[in-house]
C-alpha cells in the first residue's frame, strides 16, 4: 500500500523564489561575455536545476578551467546584484505555504549562502530555517537522487512518504530516482512536457499545490 505523504520537499530556485529568470538572463549574458553564445533555451536545457559544480564542469569542458572559475565568480556577482534589486517569491507561493499543514523542507542545487540570500530577501528563510539542504552536502547533484535522499534521512522520513516540488527536468528526475512522488511546477521556465513522466503530477499555478497534496490520488504515483 502506498504511504500517505508525510513530508513536502521544496526545490528553491523557481519553486520558492522567482530567481530562475534572473539566472537565465545572467547566464545568457555570461555566454556572450566569455565567448560561448547561449540561447535562453540552451540555458534551460543545460543549466536550470543543475548544481553550481555541474554548471562549472560544463563551462570548463567548453572554455577551460580558468574561464569556468571566472564565469562562476562573475555569475555570483551579477546574480546577487539582480536578486537585491528585484527578487520576489514565486507567484502564489506564500498562500500555498499557508495552506499546507504537512512538514516541509528545502533541498536545492544552490549553496547555503545563496539560499540564505534569496530566501532572506523574500522573507521566506524563517519558514524553513533548520530544514534547508544543499547539493554541496552530497556527492552527486540532480538528476541523481542523493540530495533528496539526504533530506529525507535528515528529516527522519521514509523516501516513499515524501513529495518533491520541482520546476526542472533534472529535479523531477531526481525525485523519481529517489522513489518519491514529484509535483512538477510548470509555471516557470521549463515546459510542462519536460516535467511530465512516471510518478509526476504537473501543475501550473502554485495555489493548486495544497489541493494536489491533499487529494487521495496524489498519494499514489501516476503512471
């Protein structure tokens, strides 16, 4: 028998805070600056949902290690500037959190420093303090299941009783690989068809999430 949901695991960028659009603009600009022309679609497919280390590996493979290090430093600088001038929670997210009675945590490809900044700027850090996990804590980032399994272990919950809220293809793949139910938020940059798959409920408005989590058919992975 499939277990009821006992823990909701949120990704951060693009799920809690509307930062993926900032990252998209910055990565396209950096591609032009460093001589690797990238379209917005390229960035979504290559970088969105990936860890900083994974992105750095891709840049190093294309441009070399020194350029990858410089790219990473420049990204942090530009991203911080734009976060400070205009970051907001994902539309409907605060209302959704207010309506979710289940325990929650965050498991993100971003670093703890980045999450302290973005969640802090949007007033969300206090909602998750002490329950925030980063890909820097595990050997492999998404789409490997390591981060979500780590979060479940730290929270003391069976992976089969976890639901993951993600907005990227690597993220939903990681949730499936961890044996968790995935809720793919298609209100951001990644098209719904790239989120769809086994055990995944795709939705477009964050205000729908509490009802989806509570629905009896959300207890069982969908084929």
